[in-house]
C-alpha cells in the first residue's frame, strides 16, 4: 500500500487543475441564466403595463390588447435567449 500512495498523490493533484475551467464555465452559465430570468421578469411587468395602457386608451379591442401583450412577452423571451445562448 505504501507504494501506491506516492503514485496516487500526483495523479490527484494533476486532476484538480483540469476541473477548474469547468467550474468557471458553469459560473458564467449561471450568471447568463440569472440575467435571462431578470429580463423575463421585467418583460412580464412591461407586458402588463402595455395591456393596461391599451385598455385604458380604449382605442382597440381586448383581443388586440392581448395580442400586444403577447408580442411584448415574445420580444422579452427572445432577448433572454440572446443573453443565454
């Protein structure tokens, strides 16, 4: 057993630095996901305001206001995708 210990230690030390780039990539990916979620949250609020403003103006039908809200949310989703990928 004592002969394996000197061989095992360098192997373990050699494997550790090779795992470090994966850790930083995972951190970057987590930050991108978080930024994407933040954008989608802001978009949801913006979509609500869009619909409320549309209904308050009373110039278009409720269906048209819903479509405006959907379009606003879709734009936010695309922005979040652009951030993440």
